C-alpha cells in the first residue's frame, strides 16, 4: 500500500518481530506470532509535504491529524465530534501537591465520556473502510459503550461482552445503541475468551479486543498528538497514565516517537508513569522486577474498573515505553483514589473518574518520594468523567446528606465540610 495525500499509512508491522510486515489494505488481527501489529506511516514523505503549523487552521477534532491516521479518505470518517479535549492547568491542586506546573488532559469531555471514544472512532472507521461486517469485543464497559455507539453510527452490528461487575451505565449505552450485549460472570479476560470463540462462527466479524487489531491504538495515539500541539509542539516532562490494557500509554508513546521522527517536536520524551490500583497491578509488579512481560494478576479487583486488566496483551510495549523514557510504575489503593477524586473536584471543580483520580494520587506519592520535582511539567490523563461512576460518591438521603422536613430549616452556619487530605 502506498501513502495517499490524506493518510501516510504505509504498512503494518509486528511489535515483537519488527521485520514481519503486513499489507495494511487487508483486515489483520495480530501477527502470526500473537503479538500486536503496529500501523506504520511514510513519515519521511509526510515531513516533506506537511508542516505542523498548517494544522492550526484545521477543525478542532482528532481528524486534524488525518495524515497520521489509517483512514484513507474523508468519506471513511465515522465521527461524533471527538478530540481536542482541554488541557487544563490545575494550579490550586498543583500547589497543594508541590507540583505547580500540573496540567490535566480532560477526556471526560468526549462522546461517551471516556477516551475510549478515540479508539472507537478510528477503529470503527477503519474497520468499515476495510469491509468488516461487524465488530466484537470484550470490555470493562467503557470501550464496549464507545464501540457500540460508533458502530451504530457506521451502520455496523456490534457484539459486546462485559463483566457483570462493569459500570451499569455502560450497559445502558450498549443497549441504547442496539449492540448485542452479554454479561459475563467473570473478568475481562474471561469475556475475551468468549468473544474469541464467537467470532469464529460469525463470518465478517472482527475481534476488536484490546491490541488484537492495529487501529484502536491509532485513535488513542491522538491524545499524545494533541498534548504536544497544545503545549506549542513541546513535550511535557512527565506524563501520568492510568493503565489497564495499556493502549493509551502505548499510543501516546508511539505518537511522541512519530512527532520526533517528523521533526515536529524535538527534545527528550516525557518520562511515562504507569498507574495501576493495588488490587490489580501486574505491570507495576513487572516493572519493579525489571521484567519484559507481566504475570496474570490473581483475583483482580479495584473500584477503578477501567484498569482491572489482569494480563494485557501489550504489557511488554507498556514496559518498553517506561524503560525507554526513564519512566516508572506505581500502584495506589482504592481508598486513596476515592479521597483524591473528591479533592480534585473540591479544589479544581473537576469531577473525574477514579482511574484519573488514581493518577493524582500517584503524583502525590511520586512528589513525596522525590521522583517528581517542583520544576517538572506534569500532564495527568483524566481518562473519563466522574458522571460515569455515580456510585463512587456517597449521596444517600439521610445517611450522607441531611433530609429536611418541609417545615424544617437550614442551619445558619454552613455545615462543616468533609475533612480532606490536601
Ligand atoms: C479503559 C480505561 C482505562 C485504561 O486504558 P488502557 O488504554 O486500556 O490502558 C483507563 N481509564 C478509563 C476510564 C478506561 O475506561
């Protein structure tokens, strides 16, 4: 396949045995060796054709980077208006944590309320363009919801399996969008096994599990492109990411390598921080051991449901990005995550998801440990809105919030606020 004006996509390449190449104009899952495939672009040609300054006049969505995305023409785009989410300064929280130059990329403001919309927009667009007849995936909820709505937008059927424990709102999104939904009495890996055997009997359906097809990663990559552009074509010093399957962190790292190769950004790559919950921290454990791969985490459980992934197919790519960028990995407890979810809302007005909150807990710990300094420019990824996790905040009438009789009265003095750690 040769690069077009619209997309510089040239071929697919195995992430493990990099010499193995695949034709990008055909539908592919993983490499024959089982490792994820990566989309490769003709960056040399693109660097000659396009200057990053030209992007400024384009529409503020992720398709502004279409040369670095796999869809080969504007007609192939399936969009709900995703991308160019705000990169918010967090001055009050930053000061409290001792990291004054703290920024938050807020993915809560994207269709479906989580960054999974990026992977779905690009993945579904490309699948439809290549003639895939249906998409099938296991999910912890948010990805399924995103793929269900984008599939509906593309006129494709979707087959989704999620743990019964996944956030209920994501079921509603799948059902509303007409997905064929199954709840599984198990974890995402169990749902994955069921999907893998189901697609064998569904001609034309593609298994779009995390890292089992190459294009979801390309959608998530756009977070890295946006961060660099929003910082004036610079990298931050540190990037903090809540890691489940790892697509986001692998994608951002890939984006930054491509930007460097294009010559659009120079300088050191940001130190990548992989954040997991203590109830499911396979990559943190592997990092601490200096391992190349993770071991499956037994009895995985955390309130940050989006990062409950006991064993990720792309774990070695996450670990590579940490080793290559002088990054680190850290696990935080659910209790601290919930406390910081409130702290962020109280100090900055941002009601974020627990996965995002885990990153702020990580910033607090890494600053205390001296791994972060007050001079570091730190970007935290908030991967979704708190609105998708209403159960994380106690709001029971009577127990959590006073209920007044019609004839009652509101106290003259403000009620003392809940004690906060910051
Ligand atoms: C899926 C998900 C994550 C983890 O993302 P990966 O790219 O799979 O590591 C983090 N936060 C939220 C809200 C998610 O839905």
